[in-house]
C-alpha cells in the first residue's frame, strides 16, 4: 500500500489505511450552499433577528385580526332611490321586520347609490322599476348579503300574498355589485406582510454589510478563493427564503385563525414578495454603505422603512389623508408592494395586475444597488 493510500485511509477514519472495498463517492458541498447554510444557521440562532423578522410583525396581525376581525352585527345600511311603493305599503308586521333589519337613507340617483355600495359606505341600494324591486348589494360580508336577499324576498312574497285574488304583482331581481371595500383581515394581511418583508430585508442587509465591514470579514472574503458573486448570492438566497417563510406564516395564520379569503391570482404574491425583497435589500445595502457603524446602518434603515410603512397603508388606509400625502405615497416602493399584493391576494384581480408593480420594484432595486455600489467603501474611514 502506498503512502498516499495510507494517508487517504487515515483521513477517511481508517487509521490503518486498510482497503475498505469500494470508496465512497462523496463530494463536498459547493461554496454557495455551504455559505447559504451558514448564513441561515446564523439567522435562526440570532433570536433578535427571528423576533423582528417574524414574531414582531405577526403580533400585529394577531392583534389587528383579534380587534377588528369580528365586528358586532348591526343593521344593514340601505339606500332607497326614489319612490318604492312596495316598501311604503308594507303591512304592519312586515314593516316592523323591515325597520329592524335595515337602516335606510334616501337617495335620488341609482348610479351614485351604487358608487356608495362599491366604496363600502352602504350595503345595499334598492329602487322600484314598475312592479319590480331592483336590489343592488355588496357581498364583502356574505352574512349581510344573505340577510339582505332573504328579507327582501320574503317582503316581496308578502306583498304578493296581500294582493289576494290577483296574479303576483311584484317581482324580485338582484344584481351583485363588486365591492371595493375590504374586511379588516383582508386589508391588514397584505399590508403587514409587506412591512414585515421590507423590515427584514432592509435591516438584514444593512446589519450584514456594516457588520462584515467592521469585522474586516469583507476584506478576507475579497481575498478568499470564493467568488464575490457566490457570497452575495448566498446572502440574497437566504433573505428570499426568509421572506417566503414570512409569506407562508402570515397566510396560514390569516386563513386558519381569522377567516382570510384568498381570491384571484393570489399566487402572484410570491414573485411580488421576491421583487420586494430585492428592492428592500438594496435599500439596506445603501444604508450599510453610508453608515459607519452597525447601529447607524440599522437606524438608517429603520428611519426609511418605518415612515414608509405608515405612508404606504400597512397599518391603516390613507383615504382620509391630505391629497399631497396620498400623492407622496405613490412614489414609495412599499406602497406599490402593498397595493399589488392586496389586488391579487384579496381583491380578485388577475395576474397581469402584478406585472407593473414588479417592474417598478425591480427598477427601485436596480437604482438603489447602483447608488450603494457608488458610495460603498471596503473599510470605514
């Protein structure tokens, strides 16, 4: 047996260097997978990182879902357009049921009434066309929609019965109106998820870049035989995996605990999350490139992301905000991410709705990365 064979035997755990039959065909893991596994282990061992990436934003989802997910039942808000003799001439008993069920406001134009239904300011609009009661309702809340149709059908039947000895006088016709309003859990889930992804990606990139620079690890990586693209690719891959994990946890919690209903091309939230991760990683890289300490990099990322979350509808809608503030929000990447995820996840919009937001997020990522590369220094001054 040669010296080389004996050395190989000792390295494989056979101190005598004896032949063991067929040699095992084990190849070392590639640098990319080794680095990715090491970075992921570091993330999972860092309790603060796990808390702020997953637990902290999930606490908001549970809190808002619990507070606003099951509002008390009230009357159905109805707009009565024009003269409706069927309602005016209801018998006393039927009229009492009507008054107990509906909160009525008068309207003069059906188009305006339907606009209020679409906006979620009313639940149903009715008008009488000849002998037909025409009902236009919203189905955001299925229980209210069922109550609306059931009560009005019974009232029409009661009116027909009252016209005894005559053919049925009144007919019933209902038309569903696509409602643009959302229940609490439908609204909060995409927004809080967008904020969680932005916070995790930006903070992680900022802290990693500045931490590696302060510890001189960047210089050692520059001199190592592993290509820089491999190191960057491993870090990006881990951040994307964490973001997809956030998506899974948020959707699972919303569906199982609070009745979140996924509609339309909800699966397009996956490429949206990936694009958003790239965008906010680039924002974190810019913070890490400018700041001189790890704390400064994280604080700068927080200074950029937290106000953006409030201005992008992550915590509450901006419908009542001043027009200039709403216009400002339109240029924020988090607003594009939140709106696109809301559209495809809970508003039933098609997959094509997400294409423009993905391109916008990719453009933000490209520009921010180029700026970060321009101001980047290998060592702190």
